[in-house]
C-alpha cells in the first residue's frame, strides 16, 4: 500500500526539480568540455576543405552544421556571414545534402566558412551528436568543445545564450585562459 504514494512523491520530486533547471528545453551535449570529434574527410568541390587541425589552431572556431534544403539554415546564413566579416572563424559541415545544391547555395549567398566538410550520409553528425540542422558548436583553440547551440542563430535565444558564450570563449582566447 505504501508503494504508490512513495512512487508518486518520487516522480513529483523529479518533475519539480526539472522545472528549476537552468534551461529545461536544452539538450546537454556530452562533448562540452571534451575534444571535438573528427570532421568529415570529404569537402565540397571548389571550396576549402575543413580539416581537424583547423579546430586546433589556438583560435576559437564556430562549427556550423547546415544544409541548403534547411529553411532555418538559410535564415541564419546572414549571421554567419557577419560573424566571419567580424573576424570570427566560422567552419561549416554540410549535412545530408546534395553537393551541387550546397555549392550553388554558397555561390549565390556567399561563403562565410574558413573550410567546409561534406557529410552526405550523416555519419559525422552522429559522432557530434547533432540532431538536425542547424546546430552550432563553439570550439576553443585547443579543440575542446565549449558550447552547443541547437537551432538557427537568430532571435532572442541566440542573443541571450550563444552571443555571451561566444564572447566568453573569445575573451578566454585573448587572455590565454
């Protein structure tokens, strides 16, 4: 007879505690604080190839998973372009896409990426824990993942979570920490 009330109190306690998490809708990344997984060995023809060494140059790099068929990816593209123009190293991994369509998109809209990886079958996205495009990671200069952002880099969520995380990573880079 005591089991149902005890179970109820335990489950209610879990739900109550979950309501007070910092961001209950955010999926934590198992990679934050760990070395970034490998990038694809393939690239898009006519564009610089992203290499693992590009994530370990001593400089913060924003790694963006995107696809030309993805409307939110298209919505965030101007933000990535501005980041690159402001001197932020932006790397791209094109996922589950057609190479010709991806190349045509970048030719038309501009290429903000220092290097591109091409993952047509979605193998690398599994290694990184990416659920759907767009997803963006901030990688410290030593190749350690500092932050994961799910969704397009636009709007309030981007401004309140991603922008401060990027600023913090860049500040650490400048101070050598």
